[in-house]
C-alpha cells in the first residue's frame, strides 16, 4: 500500500484555490508528473465517492464531491494531451 504523501496536501489545497501549476510546483520537491498523477487520482476517488453517496441516497454529500472535483479540474493537470 502506498504511503500518504502529506507534502502534497497543501499543494492540492492551493491548486483547488486557484494557484497556478507553476506556483504549486514550487511548493514541493515532487516531480510535476507526480503532482498531476496525484490530482487525477484524487479526481477519480471523488467520482467513486460521488457514486457511493448517490447509492446511499445522500444528495448533499454527492454535491460536495462534485464541487470538489470541479475545483480540481482545470489547467494543464486535466489537459487531454500535453502534446498539442
């Protein structure tokens, strides 16, 4: 099981609050690809949690997961391809 990398918690928080990718990259020693992979994996987790919330009938919780996903999905992190 992978260990939790707490140094990316602040990076993720700042990304969701509108900082640029360049700014968040300066906040950690992690590689850019690792940051992108982490944010994409978090989005996948949020989708799964949204589905689980819908299954149990908790609409408020589902909406929170959707809103969190919207904060993540922007910029180069979610570009269809880096080779444009």
